[in-house]
C-alpha cells in the first residue's frame, strides 16, 4: 500500500458520511431519499498500491428529520477500519441535494448533488496532507442510482504521482 494511503482512503470514503443541513424537501425529493433507507453492502478491489487489495464496506441509511436521510458506514481495508457518518438532504431554498460528511480519518466536507433522471451524483475534490505528510488530491463521487449506491474514488499522491482507485457498488 502507498505510504499514507490509509488516511487518503478514509478521506475519500468519508464522502459517504454527512452532518445535518437545513432542508424542506417536497414529497418527491423526500420519497426519493427515503427509498435508500436500509442496510447496504459493497466490495471492490483497491488498485494502484503495492498490490491490489480487497475493500469491503457496510452502509446503514436511516430516516432523519424533515425528509433527510442519515447514514453511517464502515469499510475494511487490509487490517484497517474506516468509518463515516452524515446526512443527505434536499435543500429547497437552493434547489439542490446536499451531503455533509465526517470520517474517523479527520476529513469532513459538503458535496452538492446533481440529479439526472433516476441518478443523483455527489462530487468532492479535496487537497490536503495525509498523516505521513504527503500532499494528496482526493476525488470521490457517490451515485444514488435507482435501487443501488456506488462510490468511485481516487487518491493521487502529488509528490510521486501514485494513484489509488476503486469503484464500490453497494446492494441491499
């Protein structure tokens, strides 16, 4: 695994976790978010490190206040656990979905969701130093699509150009 990859992965997966945002969604937006309530599992392979590594995740989505959904997730990579939590809401005043997130890797942020058909995609790009002092660029995309969730992410270590990537499909 690339030096510092653990915290970078935590940052990228943190996008799945969110904190509260004011929302007054209409019935359609509330129903769409409520359709994701349940327990989800996903697994994939992290590519780009010293060797491909299994990446397994669980995600619990529960109803929140005012049409929001709350989530908590845990991913396992080798012998490490990453946890995320947060909220997804539709903010009527802004006419957009928003996800606010935190993780045990010390990363937090807000992502705006873009809707197209039955898909809502959230993008987050962040630059920071990982625990090893490496400058990293993290890109994470979360998709709520029909009856599925997918998380794609990449972590680029700017000093070396090393890139870690994975796409994790979640199902109930």
